[in-house]
C-alpha cells in the first residue's frame, strides 16, 4: 500500500493514554466486525430439510434487520433440530458477542469449530474475542491457524496487525495492514477494518485511502461515509465532511452518528457566524443544526433564545405607556380647566342676567 507513514509519525501519548485509546479502538474494531464479520462466510445453509433452510433464512433476515431477539430465537430453534449447524452456531455467536456475553459467544464458536476444525470464520472470531479479553497468545494462535488453513488469508493478516498494534509494535502492525490490503482488494469490510486501525494509530491519510477503497467497492456504505466525514472535519475540510454526512443520511436517514456529526458541525458554524455579528446567518445555521439532530440541546437553546428576543413582551411595551402618561395627564388637566372655566362663565352669565 502506498503512502504508509513510518513510526516517527505515530502517536506519542503517554502509556496510560495509549492503553485507554487501544481499549476504545478494540471496541470499535469489535463493532466493525459485528457489522462486516459475516462477509465471506461460505455455505450459508447446511444440508437439511427445506423447512430448516427456511428457519435459517428468517433468522438471518432478522439479524440483518437488527431484530436481535427474533434472530437469537430463530437460530436457537434451528440448533434444537440440528445441533451441528455451524452456520447457526456462528451467527448466534456474533449476536451473543454483540450483547456482551463473550463467554457464551466463545462457546458457540468453539462448537462451530468442533464441527469443522478449519472453519475460518469461527477461528477468526475466537481470535477477536481473545483480543477483547486481552489474551494475546490465544489470539495469535487462532489467527495463525487461519493462515495455516488458508495461506495469505487477508482477514487473518489484518487481525495479526491488530494484535501487534495492541502489543505496542505499530511498525510491524502497519506492515501487516499493508499486506492485508494488498492480499484482498475486493473486500469492503476488510478495508473498513483497516481504516479504523490506521485511524487508531494516528495515520489519517492511510485511513482515508482505506475508506475511499471501501466506498469504491460499496458506495452506499453508511459507516464508511460517516467515518470519512469525520476525517475530513478533523482536517479542516468542513464542506467535504458535511457532504459526506449528508450522503450517509440520504442512504440511511435515521443513522444517528451521521446526524450527530452534521448537527455539531453546523452548530460550530453558527457560533462562528455569531462571533462575526452575522445573526441572520447564525439563525439559519442553528435551524439546520436542529433539523439534522433534534436532540442537539445547544441548537435548541439558541433557537429558543432567538424566539424569545423576537417576541414582544409586556415589559417591552411599558416604556411607551409611561412616555404617554404625562401627555395623557396634561390632556386631562386641560380638560378639567376647560370644564371649570365653562362652569364659571356660565355662572357669571346667569348672575348678569339676574
């Protein structure tokens, strides 16, 4: 892969910060695999009756639609009829990992591996979960077993790089990432995984290249579009960032992360407009920020404040009333004097007539 940055460009934070960053990165990578991990899994259905295949289909459909409870129930029903169904075992393992039950997930992957000792998907996930628990040696054995079964396997190579990164060897990790990228140019999930790894190493250009490759292979990849927008924003390219987030929202209008990022970017622009004294522009930007994410409290507060300022209040009207009060009193006094004068004049006239 071209453009790989050497170790001198790597992050130089202290050990505690690096450890915390690695833990966050590991959670991100696990999430990425939950999204993309099923890619490339061979043989979606084990041999069996049509009704079993139907149950597998509906369980998998529920998983992809995010109906986890239904999917778990569906795969468990399949396994009651076919305990050795490695597809159902592996899918159930992913769902359990997503729920945070790593022990139960590990057991399902081990069961799948017992059915097929060279099940690459189960080997990979056992390695990933070992990394999640901090068991570097176990993870290394699982990834090496993948390479023994399938020399040059890009997923195994990439995860070896992740393990090296977590061990504190970023140079060796980058070399494995580059090898993985070259080994499989057509797997969007792999390239997205590599983008997260490069970003965690503080190599934004490498991350951007992997995200662009992901989007070349899968143009409507919402997580990749969102992550690319974040990279653009951090590099000061706000227009490109907002365009990327809007594209993600066009594909998936309810995608929370894209909405959050776009709304905060617009809020920053609104604050800048206010600082310049351009209240009209700021008002438009606050409105757009709130449209992007109605949960943006800062934008909501700004909109409410603007509405309060625009609305006339009784207090705002009282100074006018007070200014008019002396004139009203003077007019009343004139009227009183006039009325009194008329009364005296009439009395004098009456007396004269007498």
